[in-house]
């Protein structure tokens, strides 16, 4: 992947040498700022993580390698699949849950999605939000997330 990615270590994952990546799940961090969000994604008490985190300026961080299982989705379901962590890549967008997603952040996300979809041959209909797969518990990435933009580029098939 010829995207610039900065590594930040998180121990919150299950080791896996090969797995089928069927889904990409999009989240917002829902924390007051990026530092607090990264701290949480690295905390061995919180036990949560993601594969990628994208800053508001569009910088891409990787916390867990693609082939390992990051702990981002929790209890979740889509079609016949349950607990989607094992089959997915999780992407967190730095956003407190009420903010507009900045242009540079979305631009970086579109690039990352394009690269990941190609690399793992992921169907656009399996690019989903956390709110889709855990609708009772989760609201992210929320109504401000630009699904129409993703749809237009055939990166998702939602709404
Ligand atoms: Zn989430």
C-alpha cells in the first residue's frame, strides 16, 4: 500500500497469521481529542483498538496490523456473520461525535478505503458503519458521516 502510515503500538488484538477480511467498519472515536482517543486505543485496561486511526488533518496511523484481529466492533452482526472483529478492518476517525468530518480527514479515508478494498478484494456492500452492525449500542460514525460521497466512488453501497 503506497499510503503514508505512521505506526503506533496497541497490544489490544488477537494474533492471526491469515484471515479473510470481508468487512471494513468505520467508527468515530467519540472522545474529546485525538490524544485521549489514542491513549484509550492503547490502554490495556480499556481493551479496545482499531487497525487505523485518521486525524482531523488526514494523517493515518496504524495501531494493529491488518492480519491481526483488532478489538473495535464488539458484539455485532451483519447478515449471517456475528462478532465481526475477526473478519474486519476497523477504521477510527478522530471526531467527538458532534463535529463535521474535515475535508482532509475524509480525503485520507477515501484513499485508505480504496487501497484496502483493492488489496483484500472487499465488496463495497461490506463497507459499513459501527452503527450498522451494532445498532442498539452504537451511533458511530453518525448522521454527519458522508456516505453519499463513498457511494459515488463505489466505496460503499449504503442509503
Ligand atoms: Zn465504533
